C-alpha cells in the first residue's frame, strides 16, 4: 500500500518513460549495428563519425526554432508525429538493406532526418516530463532516468552485437520497430498530458519567441555558464566517441566484442551511479559537484584507455569515467527544472540544445579527421610514444585519448575556478 502511494504521483510519467526508454533501446541497437556495418565496410573513423555528425547537425541548427514551435504546439501530438517519422526512416534502412542498395550516404541522409525529428521532439518531451513529475521528485526521477539510460547503455551493445552477428541487421531493425510500436501505443492511449500553465497568451512570431529563450539565458548567468561548460565537455566527449571504435576495433586485443564490452561496462557504471544518486542527500553546492564529476571522468578514463593494452584495463577505465556522470546529470536536472518556468522550458531547452550541443558535430568531425589523418600516420612512423602505446593500427587513437584527457581536465579545472563563487539554492518543497 505504501509503495503504491509513493508510485501513484509518478504513474503516468513511469508509463511514458519506461516505454520511451525501451524504444530508445531499440533505436540504439540499430545505431550501434550500423556503426559496425559501416566500419566493417570501409574501416574509416571519419565515415563512422559522419553518422553522428548528420544526426546532430539539424539538432544544433534548428533547435532554437524547434523549441519556439514546441511551446506553441500540442506536446503529445508533437512526440507522436516525431516518433512516427523516425520509425519510417528505420523502415527505409530496412528496405534499402533488403534490396542490397544501402550505401553510406543513405545512412547520412536518414540520420539527418532522424536528427531533425529528435530536435522537435526533445523540448516537447522535457516539458511533458516537467508537467508529469512533482517538484519534490525531480532528483529521484533524474536518478531513475540515469538508471534506465545506463541499462540501455549496458544492453545496447550486448543485444546489438549478438543480433547483428547471429541474425543480421534485419533482426536488429525488427526489434527497433517493435519497441517503437509499444511506446507509440502507450503514449497515444494511456498517457494524459496536463496543459502547460501559460504566463502570457500571445501569439508571437517564431523568431521572436525563439529570441526570448536566448534573452532568458542572458538574464540567468549561472545557467548560461553551465551550458557553455557542457558545450566544452561535449567537444571533448564527441572527439572521444569518434576515436573509440577506431581504437577498440583495430588495436591488438580489440574486436567488436571488446567494443561492446567496454560500452557495457560504461552502462554498468552509470547504472551503479544512478542507484547511488537516488539515495544521496542534496549537496550543499550543486555547481561544484557538476565540475568535479567531469574532472574525475577526464582524469581517469582517457588516460587508462590510452595506456591500457587489455580489455580488462579498458573496462576499468570505462567504469571510472562513467560512474559519477549520473550525479552530474541529477544536479544539472534539478537546477534546470527548478529555475526555468514551465511556459518557457521549450524555448530555453531548445536554446540550450543549440548552445550545448553545437560542439558535438564539430567534435565528431575533428576526432574522425585527426585519428585518420594525423594521429594514426604519426604513430605508424614510430617516432615517439611507441614504448608507451605501440605502433600497430589503433595506437594513433590511443595517443589522441591522452591529448583529450589533458584538454578535458584543463577545461574542468578552469570552470571549477570560474564558477567558484556561484551559489544556487534548492527551491522549498511544496506542502
């Protein structure tokens, strides 16, 4: 009875989030399998990185306007339509694959369309979550979100690799479409989204509405500084993500299985961190916690991945790099949701998406290019760092990880100093 009473305020959100997470698992499996398919086909870090670049480019370019439109549109219908169009893109991949016509540029175009759908859906989804979650549950639900996301991180490479190896791309896509259908039905029939409280009832042009999100950020310096910090973090992280498959699929001791294993341990670490977050009391300084968790991640994972020579060391590196990330996300979530008024969240989250994520396609492009054209050729010459890293293919990516670790740690320390005097107080709990 007590458990039911605790769950009741979150029942609608739990139904929505659980099925959307399951659908995200299906989509993640397809994306992971496509990376394997493309790298096996061409063996280029840059070409696999372009998959993510095409996904993020529309997300960055159109987010501000998508948020303004999202604030004017019905949130539930927006989510349903975006999910449907994204599923149609997956069907297109399946058709091209079955007719033996699938080429890399097809994937780039379809990823761009998927990215555009995510651009429109994401701010609507954030507002829906805010409307469905009572304020006193913000930190706990952030832990639940991290928990489910980490489960996805664990199971995505496991299921994708297994299905791709034993049943082919067809089965991976079939699972993706089944999970989409379940999420679509639950959102359509079982989840009732409350209306958005509106502080003003005016129909203004989209450009002016989008501009209000930027103005709001300008007036709230702490939020803007945190977003710029995360933009720098995302630049390093996307360079890292572009280089990781190239290293683990190429180095001695690496393979598809090892890539999946390292990603799985990242998920396990995030899972553990998510569980811990739900029991943590509110910290005295959320801003400092955010900076310190990023510093811990950069100081451990990048260096151990670079100098490690075995899957065991790479998995330990992954655990150390990801275990504190749910704590960072929980503190960010509380600050953002408690500071941004619901009627402005679509616009502000969209502006945040543009400012925070514009570095991701840049990082993927830069990371793929530097690995293929700079670091791998440099290490192949055997001029330096060979005693530490070796000379085989993949050691260039390892050297790149060393550089990223130094750069990321410097960024975390700089923002820790910059934000040292920033104060943020948790809002009082509602009676």
